[in-house]
């Protein structure tokens, strides 16, 4: 039996977990970079296509592979199966989150938060200590051979041992180090990420989305306040009864009602077939006096070498768009193949100009923006392609994968 695995790229740590499990289970997998099958919720990757349907999530896919093989990756009895689940949960709750806090800044995907990094490293050390005590009398996490528990925990630690945990940081955890190096140097494991090189010097964080810095505008001197005449000691100061200034209302909330209801559009887009139902609905209700469409092309595509890092770049942009959610909708698309990737976005926003809520997001200035017109057929076709994630996209490279902001 063979399977097709969709992932942002084969070196994505989540894909590595699933593919290593497949190697141990002896399962044949056709892994390819690309978007998830259409029925997968939220286009989650990695996603597995089988003859019976789709599955998504690294741990779910890895478990499915383990059940297909004959190597008892899930234990030889009910208690061992529960022990394995225990360590999979341990990896999720005790390692994965702090590992992301430490590794993502090193990859240049998020800004480094020093207090958060220090807390994350302390949490990782607690996890390593717990493992070290466990391995004082054991070779593997469960039983006498490699199980899905070892595969899961080792893949969670993989980039930490590769980029963060130098010799000094590893020193207290002799037993954990022995176990980890045993696992990552087994043929089944090496067949996926390749030869492992342990960290000699902790990698420094990189600033994400490197872009030319704008020169700071010269500070203007504040006008001197006019000194008020001093009052006599017996002169009472008049009490001010003026109300505090009310909070400013967002101008977008004061626009005339539009026949395009943004929340209804988002529901239609999420629940209807895109080409046959959602797109016709959109143009039937589109209101150029109440909304505008913009295409943005990333200025620094030469930096987009790896699919999973580029996908994380877009994920970070989406996370910073909370203030825009009430007023906008977008399709963010990665084009091309590694190492020649490109990013473009089509944004639907309330109003006829780009609202301040979007302009103030740091990522906005990293794109070249152009307004689209519903009267121009080429512009209209471009919007359709971005909404549907298929087509020629105005001559851009081949579609790789997409994300939506809604």
C-alpha cells in the first residue's frame, strides 16, 4: 500500500516526523510539496491522501503509518501503547512550544524575545532532565526497541540539538544525549533528514524579513509651552468640569452600508465551491464604492528559498493582522519551487483606500501594492485566481501553496 503525503517541504520538521515513522514501518510514501487536499480543514499540513480519505497533522499521520507496519511501533500490548501515547503528549506539551520559541528566531522567522527565550530554554532543560532520569536505566523510551515515542520525541528535539544545545548546554544530560544520537543515526531516521551534525556553537537569532531600513525623520523640537502667570496663594484654582475626550470612532465604521457583507462573504468562501459558487457570489455583491481590491508583490523574493520558511513568513503576517480582520479578507500565495519562490497577496479591504490598520502592520511595507479594478478583465481574472488558488495568476510562476486571511 502506498500513500501520498502533502507537506510544505520534505525538510519541514513535522513532515520529517511522519516520514521517519513511515521508514520504520516499511510504508511507501510519495511525499511532495504542495497544498493540502481540498477536504482537509484549514489546509493543514502535513496531510495524507489515502484510498479511504484524507488525514492531517504530523502525529496523526505518523500513527497511521505505524499501524500499517509490522514493527510494533505502537507497542506490543495495551500498556506499552499507552506509554507511547504518554511520550507523544510529552513532546507536544513539554518540548514543541519552547523549541519553537528558541528555533524560530534562529531561522529568522520571528523576532527574538529575550525573556521568552530564557524561559523556553529553562523549560527545555526540565524536559531534558526528565528524559535523562528515564534513560538512566533504559535504552529506548518504551520497551526494548524503537517505537513511535522515540521517533516523536527525537524529531521534537532535532533542531534544538542541531542549532541551540551546544556542548555546555548538553553536558548535564549524558543519558539523553546517548539516546538521541542513537536514534538520529539509525538508517531509517537518516534516510529522511540526512546526516546529523550536532551543535558546536549556539546559533544567534536573525532579524526576520530583512529589508532596507528607512532613515529616521529628524525630530522636531516641541514648541515651548507658554508659562501661565503664577497665582496668588489665596487665589483658588478653578476646577475643570470638561468631559474627557471620547475615543475616536474608526472612519471605516462610519462608511455607508454596503451590499457586500464581509462576514457573509467569508462564510460563502469557506463553505461553497470556490469557482462555481463563491466567486460568482463575490462579484454579484462586490461594491467598489464600499470596498477596494489590492495586489501586493513581495519585494524580497530572493530571500524565499525554502517553502516552509516562506509559509511561516506568511503565517506571521496573518498573525499580525488582527486589527484588520473586521475590515478585510486576503489570499496569500507562494509561487514557484525551491529555491526560487515568490510571494503575492490579493487583499479586499473596506473603503476605497488602504486603511491605516493594514498600513501599520510591519509586513505591509515589504510589498509593492497596486489597486485592482473590477472593470479591468485582467484584474478581475487575477482576483478569481487568487480566490480559487488555480489559474495563471497574471503570468506568475506555478502555484505552490496558499493561505487565506478571513
